């Protein structure tokens, strides 16, 4: 039996496509799909980010929350928030996207470290109870991800909402060195 792991709160310095800052604690009771990406990661641009946008639209009439997390661990100057804003506009992304806060030591952003991400794209599915149901690195199959989302959505919401409180293959992913 695998012990459920509580999903850590994310640390975001700026939000796009959201009228107010989002917190994982504030989304408790909903299923949350976190898409961690870098806008200069080829697999993110070709597959991961469009997949997150499709999930956002396909499950738009459910209580799935799709949240992007721009986790920059390389080429920091090229991937500043102003560049991200242009990327979001050009790729017509409509789901909320947060900029992962810079790490205090080294190049690894705070949330990326908290989730022990190996690189981008990373997909994390958080259940209604706030535990991690899936943590994948690299390209995710659309059908498999859709099935995981549907299964998570099929679980009954928790009776009482609590206060805030291993990956797939790395096909074409941008790994940390």
C-alpha cells in the first residue's frame, strides 16, 4: 500500500490569466492538474502546454482546475515574465499560469524543489483530498492522462474541506543537469 503524499503549496511570484492569486489550499475539494513548463522547452511547447490547454477546455464543465507553473531552471534572462506574457498571448493559453518563485540557493525554483521535479514538462495530478495522484515527467499520453483525470473527478468530494496545508518516461523532456 502506497502512503498518499500531501501536495505541497506552490510559491508563485506572479499570476497570468487569473484575477487573483491561486493557492492549492484554496482549491482543496477540487481536482487540480498542474502543468510545470518552460516556454523554451521543446516538449513543453509541442506537447505539454497544448495538452494542458486541451484538458482545460475538455474538462471545463467539471471541477478540474488546470494550473500552469512556469518553472524556469535555465536561461533565466530569456524567460522573464514579460516574455512569458507574450508566449501566453501568442499560444492563446487561457488557463491560470503562475511564475514559480526563484530558489534561494541555485537555479531551482521553489515549487519545483518542493515537488522534486526532474525537469519540464512535469504533470502533477492532485486529488480532491490534496494528495498527489500522479507525478509524471516528460511527454504524457493524452488518453492515459484523460483517464487519470476522469478517475480523480469520479471520486466524491470530501465531506469536510480541510484548511490549506514517480514519474513517467522523459521522452523529449528538458532535464536539469
